[in-house]
């Protein structure tokens, strides 16, 4: 992952007109040029409004907040190009924080493309909201009138192409996104999106929109080239959950709050006229645990590979019980080499009206005797055996590496598997382990 980012930087620096901008919340000044570390801009927005292809925005220590109640911390509307991405990243050794109570932390819109976002901690407004107040927020199921309030609904990082200007070629990497009332990392009507090496937790608690930890919704065809257009890999998603009934649902029910979801790539909802999205999506080496909805699933979406992931005790919302990793109403889906662990009366997986579904070499385990057995399996899957993790737990310190006694070791598919694991360790045919980690 670090190699990939360095490659992007090297492309950027080959552009002789490219500039480095520096931002500091503590000693920056909007009147500075921002071109020197000792004369930085005050806000990330100051720099974002100046960027051209190949530029890099280095953000220093400090806390960066939204400037108005309905604002994002930063709106990115300027594009790089295929040879020169615009990069937003932390200054070396620094740990900048974006803390917001508006609509979001980082918004990529207006068709902004060829962008990298890396190295930020993004914190939403959950700590200042109570569930009792969230259930009575305006335009909800209890108080049905009023204007939706961003205090309860803000999202961490959002790519939004619903204005008809579609973002593409975006990379979101090495960020920590948490405690957002809305979603963690979301992309709408975009293409060529990579989300990798992020920690996404405690999101979606109070939103009226049915959000999740990582969500791709209604993608758009930038082109129809073969190969993977979108990649979601090496992310940790934990405790993303919906606690507020959704007013757009006829019955005002709890919905979503998934770890990772690929949603309506067929563009059947909300009047979308984009038609079927044809690009391929890879979901690999992710760890999803104790989310309210599923760990990973696709809905009304095609051409998705879900490979070598670990899903542990998701479906924590009592209103939701679809499984740990699954597909619904999809075509050309491969779910291979995943570990699925359920608890209580939660099912392992489900299979709703899929065609051309490949489901093999997955390990299923129920940690309570009362748990319902899996509905979908085949002879290559391992049923009922404990995967023997190092330290599974309901916390961020959980460790889902495999112990040497694990039945998942060397039981992966010989033809379909992630070539490296969560840590970058190489997998090889015949010795590939099931799950996000390769033991040896």
C-alpha cells in the first residue's frame, strides 16, 4: 500500500509545474501562499481552491472543523488528471484531525477526479448527540416535519456524482473515520474508486439515510474496460450500526449499518437513469466485526468478487438478520475464501435470487449452540469448525490472525484467492489460507 502511494507521488513530482501546498491550523494564515512549510495556509479549503493537476496538499497537526453549520470541512471540486493526481495527505510525522458537526468531513463533488485522500483522522458528531434526541430529530419517524439536520447525519468522506458530474479515479487510503452520525466512507454515482487500509468504526448511528461503514451506491460507467474498476481492500470496519428508524421506509424500520455494501449498481432506485453498471469490483482482505447489518454484502449489483475476508459477529441489530457475507439479486458474483462467524440466532449467509453465483472454500462457524446453520454452502466449504483466531473480541483491539491450529490454513481455493493478505504477506496456490490473514 505504501508503495502505491509513493508511485503516485513520483508521478506528481515529474510534473515540473506541480506545487506543494502546506496547511496548519495553529500557525497558518489564509494570506500566505502556502508554498512553504513555515508559511502555510490556515485551512485545507484554502489550499484545495488553488490546486492543479500534480499538486500535493500537506496537512500539519491540528484540528480542522467546518466553517458553518451545514458546511463540510473541505469541498474538493478541482481535478487532477491521469498522469498527475492531486494528493491530500498528512505532513510527514503529523496526524491532522478533521472534526465536524456539519454535513461532512471531506466532500469530493462537481466531477472532481484523479484524487488521493490519505493520512487523516475524521471524527463526526456522535459524542455530542444522544439516541433519544436523534430519534426525535426533524423529518424523522417521530417528528415528521422539519428540515434534516446535519448534526445527526454527517458523513466522513463522500464522493457524490448525483449532480450529473461523476467523480472517477479516486483513492481513499490510510484514514481513520469514526463517530459520524451518517456513513463512514461513501461513493455515489462514481467509477474507478479504491478504498484501502482504512479504519472505519462507530458510524451510521443516527442518520435518517440508511448509511454504512463503507458504501458504494449506483455506480456509473466511465468506460467499459475489462478488469477491476473498484477495489475495497485491507479495511477494518467495526460497530457501524443504525439505531434510528428510517422515515423513507414505509414501516419506519432500522436498515443498513453494514460494514461494507455494494448497493444498486443496476441503478433501479430513486429515478436513476444510468442503467446497469458493468465494471468489476474487488472486495478483499477486509475485516468486518460487530456491525449492525451485514459484514459485507451486495444488493442489486453485478460483477463483484468477495475474496479472503473475515466477518465476525455482524448482524447485531436485532431487526436485521441476513448474514455475515452474502449477495442478493446479483449476477456474476464470487464469494470465495472467506471466514464467516455468527452468534446468537444470526444466520451465516443468505442467497436471494442470484445468478452465476460462485460460493466456495468459505469457513462457517456459529459461536453459540442456538445459532442458525448456514443456508448456502458446498463441498469445498468448512462447516462448524472454530477458525481459532488470536484474540476475537468486541473492541478495536480484536486480533483476527489465525493460530497454527486453525482449520482455515491452506484450505483456500487454488484458483481464486487474494495474492497478498491483510499485512501484505504473499499467498500462493495450494497454500492460500481462508480469511483476511495468511498464517505463513
